[in-house]
C-alpha cells in the first residue's frame, strides 16, 4: 500500500480548530502543543485525550512533525 496523503501541519491545525482549539489555524506547531498540553490538563481532559488518540491510531498517515507534537502532548 502506498501512502499518498499525509496529515500535514495545516491539516492538523485545521482539525484542532474544528475541534474548538481557538485560533489553532494561525498557531505554530509549538503553540498548538502548548495549548494541547493545557487542554489535557484542564476540565475537558478526557475529551481531548480521546480526540488526540483518534489521530494517533492513524500514526502512519501523520506527518512526522504532527506525530511528534501528539507524542509529546500525550506523555
């Protein structure tokens, strides 16, 4: 199977924006990571953990930089 479409940084930020991470579409990956870490420490921790885990399941379809952000946030 050849992978032709990876979830890149722009796709990732768009997904975060769709999930309600305010301003994610304009943030750097580092800023997204900071906000995700805060979300995972907040009241909606379980919701964000579930969302991010749904992306990690598709690990082979993630751009390496996106995968690095997810891995660092999920520690």
